C-alpha cells in the first residue's frame, strides 16, 4: 500500500539496543514502557490503511502516529512538542519500536493524520483498538457494571450576544471575500462598511438606546442581504456560494432576519428559530448554547461511559459528542447501540436522572438485556391548600388503573368518565383520564387532589402506556429503599473520571472548530485516560479519593 515505518522501525519488536538502554535508564519503567509490555505496539498500520493512498511517496507509519496522538493527550502536548518527544524520549522510542537514532517526523504530519481519520471515518478506531488490546490482555470484558455521565465542552469561540453575532458573521464573510475576490467585492461597499466591519465586533462600541441599536442591527441585515444577493447573481463565480463564511452568513440571516417587502426586519420572540437550531458563532457552525445544572456555555457536550467493578481496572468504553443543547435522554439508546457494536454491553448501566425514562428502562431490558439503574422523576402533584394544611397530596399512586376496562378509580371510589389515547408533540403516546366535577367538588379529599374550578371535569391524570406506567411505578417504589440507594452509590465515581479527563487532557475545552474534530479530541482523551489508568493499575497505584477540606474533616470527626 506504499506505507513504510518511521525509519527504521523494527517489525519484530523493540530494537535490542533501544530495549537495553531504556531498561538501564528506567529500571522501574515509565508509562510508555509499561504500555508496551502489557499491550504491545497497540496500533497496527493496517487499521488505518483506508486513509492513505496505495501509490505515491511512502508515508509515516499511521500506527505510530495514532500512538503518538494518544500519548500527546496523555501528557498535554502540542503537535510540535509531541514530535520533539519522539526524537528525544527513549521511552517513547521503546513504545514505538524505534531505534535510538531515529529522526522522527515533522510535527505537521500529526495534523494531517487527524484530518485523514476524519475524512475516512476512522476516528473511532483509536478507542476501539485500545479497548481491543485491553480485552486481549484480560483487563476488560462485557457484562458487569458500567456508568455514564456527561460534561460540557467549551467551543474555541467567544460567546456573543445577538448584535455581536450578526456583526461578526458579516465581518467574517467580508474578510473571506476580500481575500478571495477583492475586485468583485470593492464595488459593493463604501467607506462606511470599513467603519462598521473593519475591526472585530468585540472592539466596537455599540450605540446606546434601544431604537438606535435596532437601526444598527437592521443596517447590518441590509448589508448582509446586499452581499448574499450579489453572490447569488454572480454567474461568473458560482463557487462563491460555497465559501464557508458565505454559507454561514446565509444560514445566520435566515435565522436572524426576515424581509417584509423591501424592508429588512430583525426577528423577535417566537419569530426566531428555537435555540437548539440557532447558530452561536460564525466560526463554529456546530457549536450551540446549552444549560446544565444552571450553568450555560457555548459549545458541545461529551458523554463518557466506563466500567466500574470495584476490584477491576476502570476503562472508558464509549464516548459520545453532541451539541451542547442535546438532552442526555436522547443519548441513552445511542450509547447502548455503540456498546453493543463493541461487544461491551454491561449487565447493569448506572446513570443519573437525565438518562432515564420508563421507555429507556424497557428498551434497555428488552433489546439489550441491560438493567438501567437511575432515578426516575418523583410521583408529585401540587394542589392549593389552606394555611397550616400539611396533609399529603394524592399522587397517581393513590389511584387504581384498570387497563382492561380503561377506567381509573380514585381513593374514595369515584370512577373516571373519559379515557382518551393521545400523543405528545414529541410523538410519545399518552392517555388522558378525567373525573367529573360532580364527583370531585363534594369530595372530602378535594383539597389534596385537585384545584380544577372551571369546566365540567375535576381531577385529571396523564398516563403513559401500560408497560411504561407499571415499570415507572415499580422504579419509584424501589428507589426509595436503602438497598437501591446502596446500589446507586457507585454512580458518583464517574465524576472522578470526568475530573481526571478535564485535568489531564483538557476535555472541557476543545482546541478545534466543529463537532467532528471535537469528537476526535474526546476519543483521544478517552484513549489517553485508559493508558494512564493501565499504568497506574500495573504499578498498584490507587486512585485518589475525593478531596475533603480540613474544616469538613473536623465537622465529620465531631
């Protein structure tokens, strides 16, 4: 296929001189030495063969480049620093199977390698291969328990308000066009354009006053439409429509403006597209604004799944990268499918409430034979009480559902009068059940049951399909027990994994633009953490516990 090794890389193993010198210099070994001893060379060239041409000048070994890329994340190195380490570090030469006088490669090769992985869809091969090697070494198997959680990943862009966003989006398009086709752009603009868009928008002092700002935003809109119309009518330069900055401008203007005849209007309120679809930066069209536990950020979200048996190596088995505004619940089934492809499905999957619905519990059990362990929403119902009334509300658990007769009986014996099968806007099937006002108004339990005062109906219930409703009731009962809480305690450990990945590999801040490149970075982070943990496991180094302040320790002792 036209591939050669890093010159000269020993095919049969580590060169004798390299091995002898490294073992003399590092009698206790290093991470790189121990990884080679346990997993061998890790990556083979054949796994990445599809990304390289069969003809032409021989390339640097892709297996070696993959391993260097993982080591780069394990040690927090830039491309230039990683290439220097290949030339300078004896233990890296040992891991890569190189002679001591090997000159290495130019640092730009690493960036080209990542681009080739993405272009040929081979990025998952990085984590897959590490997991395969760990399985062959007897350190990873299917079954057992695994846990999942997500964390934020900041995009490599500034957070912008709407005015900054439209101004910077137009400025980016003008910069691209001024560099590519200056003679084409010059007749379309005048000196005022340079005043508005000559410098980055974050250095621009916006006018004060709501009306003046509105006029400024509409002026930017008119300028943007001028450029888009000129691009659309430019028959001699059709490729201008495909310039990335112009495509982003077109997309942004569809979201932020509309035309009323010849007037350009600033979209407001419900006229704007939902935040999930709205662009957040002209420099990363994949980044979105998301909120988790009250904290907002612009970028992405990564989901890490790891094994968590107490007396075994904890290995990250799956990585998912999404936009920041994708709900965790949307990823539960995706994670199970990908674990199934790797033949690493757990017996029990421990997650937080964001990943759990009744439908997920049933799907995990029926399709994958997985017990999905996580808290479901409490059975709550709020009513209007008089002052001092502390009696409990009547939740759904207080009602008896006869699924065959399609009737519900309340705690005092009244029977529902309607049973309507419907669907939520999301497509989820539900059943709406109503009781009459005649039954509810004189009821002695009314203050604990319903606050309906208008219409012909009193208390109403919303039920999921029968199998989901029953598993929901069962889960709600189980999660109140001490036994369930003891089983669920193990989920907290995944926070330590996220913390380790954030500290060692800077997981929470992507250096790249775009979700595909960010996902590749997250996969490299996961592979690096697995090698770091393998090294700690082979040396008997115990993971650090949760930090407790001196004051907290004093309080616990008291």
